[in-house]
């Protein structure tokens, strides 16, 4: 038996900054967050900050849109 001890081809890792989060349609909050995500994810832009871009993406994905806890 021949165990495989090395990768057989290239490995491609995804970068969450380049996969835009999907905001809910007609949601002003998601739209504003998406715009902030765009500004924070453009390499070389004055507002470029991968950590903040990631935070914005998480916030968009977790935005409740009326679901969950009620006040």
C-alpha cells in the first residue's frame, strides 16, 4: 500500500473579503453595511481594513430582518 504523503495538486483557499456578503433585498441597514464592506475591502483604498471588512460581512450575514428576539 502506498500512503499519500504530499498534496497531488495546488490548494486554493477562499478569501471571505472577495466573496461579497449577500444583503437582504430592500434592507437599508444591509445596504449601508455593504457599502462600508466595499470601502474596507478595496486594497489600496484609504479605508482598506480587512478586519473591518470581515466584521461588516459577519454583521450583514447576522442581520435579523425581523427574526429572532422580540422587544
